[in-house]
């Protein structure tokens, strides 16, 4: 049996838009928090217009990706009436999330200091591009460039490449969600709220993990080496009879299993390849030997044979193949959320965290723009409609 929602009873006033903030609040909404998304009248979140692709009802799929389980209210925060309605919502909220340029919420009278004077236990999460002292706009591609990620991504140092998804925004959203949960735990113990700050650049530097650690420890600046790993071999893509596949050998035992399954057990006893450090030092001759063995058969053939031998490997799938694999593994990667008003079903990626006692629930799909305005105003004590 399952119990109440993990975050049931929490109200989040979500002033964020685009990706990092909405991703964080959607994760929390899936776990039971009530999220009210504050949007601009007539326009809403920028990503409502970021298409194609569009779904069957004309909604931008970018917006759909990170806004389920929320309700939308349109407020013009430039007007006294809009700000008053926002203040009414914030007064009832447990958490505020915003990702405006630094100083914007303060100018609106909705900054952290403004809110905590009236509500000392508020958890107030600010998401910026480069920290609260900088007004540089924070776009994922920009931060991938200036934050060093593109310098270690791509075929070689002359061709920097961005990741295929806005990974810095996603990582920052995860950090925001963790920070919010930590602050709520602190509030539960002490009764005190606090400000949570995350920014894209710091989140990226943290997520560079071994690359950043290597630089800080040695002063050596890493660079792009394609699909290879700077510290592990073989750990990269190889050609097969039909498509590329990845071999990701993490230790000497796995390498011996690889060599044996390929029919070349002597490779594991060759002094050049006996240890990981030796394999990294002699990567080119090793790859020549492995390529010769892998090229005659298909990626799926090798996936079956090598996986059975305990060798980490797999074909380079497109998204169709990725979802098919997750489905075969019983991960239930897709949820279908009925939308009765639009007469259709929204297919969404399932929440990645599985809780045995209080699992994620999918109460509603991404909201229509301004669907909550009348209800919100009534609950906040405002009788007049929004301008």
C-alpha cells in the first residue's frame, strides 16, 4: 500500500519560466506539491511558443516537457493589482521559486527580504545564470560555452560542440530541487525559512566532476577527445557491421571478459593492455585490435554476447531505441495523462525517482494559460478580475 504524497500539503508559488526552474518545480509537483505557475497575460512562459514540434492540440512540446501537475495563473506584475494578487499567493505559499534577472523581484516588492518580513518561514529559491551579483543573462548554450563544457565536448579541440540537450539547465533544476528540500527539512526542525540560491555556472562547474578535479589538482587543462574517456580504456564508440556501439570497460576483470568473448583472450595478458593505465597509454593499438574483432557483427549481436559476459556495452540508440530499451527493461518510461478538456492524452516521460511508500502521481497535464486566475483571486481575497 502507498501512503500520502511525499510533498503533499506544500504550496509552491512558481515565478520561473523556460527550463531550470520549471523542471525543478515539476519534479516537486510529481511528488505531491501544489504548484501554481505565475505567467504573463497573453504570452505565458516563453516555451509555450518554442515550436515546432507541437502536439495534436497545438501545444509546444518543449513547454509540455516540464510543466505537468501544475496550475497556471496569469498576473501582470507591473500593475498594483497583479502584484497584490501575487502577494496573496506568496503569503500562503511554503516555497517561492523565481529565475528573473537579479533585482527584478526586489523592484516588484516580491524579493526575499520583502517576503520573509511577512513570512519568516518561507523557503525562497532564486535561480540565476551567474549568481545574484551578475545581471548577465543565463542561457544554457552560453553557459556551456563560457563554463568549459563545450571545450571538452566534440571530436577535437578545434570543434567545440554543445550537448544535445540543455543539460546545464537540467542539472541546475536538480540542484534547485535538492536545495529546496534541504531548506524545507531545516524549516521542519527549526521553524525558520531561508534563501536557496543556485546558478547555472556553479552547477556546471560542479557537474564537470573528474574534468574539473583533474584541472584543479594538476593544472592541466583538459580538451575534447571525442567519445573517448581521458582516464579509462576501452571506453568509447566502435564501428560494427551496422551502426556504432559503446564499449565501457571500467576494470581489468571486465576487460578480460571482453577479450575472451571477442575470441582474443591473449589481449588481457599483453603487457600493453593488462591494466587500465597501460590500456590508456596504448589506446591506439588496443583500438585497432578491438575494431578488427567488432566490425564483422552487428551492434545488437555484440550487445547480447558481451552483456551476457558482463561487459558494459550497448548500441548508440536514437530516442525510439532508448524508450524501447527502457520499456523492455520494465522501467515504464512513459506515462499517459488524460486531458478531458482537450479530449486527448498527454504522453510524458515518467518521473525518474521511484518511492515505495509515496510514489509520484500524475494528477494533470501541463496547464492551459491562466486557467486558475478566477479561483486564485477568490482564494487570495481579491474580488476584481485581472486587467
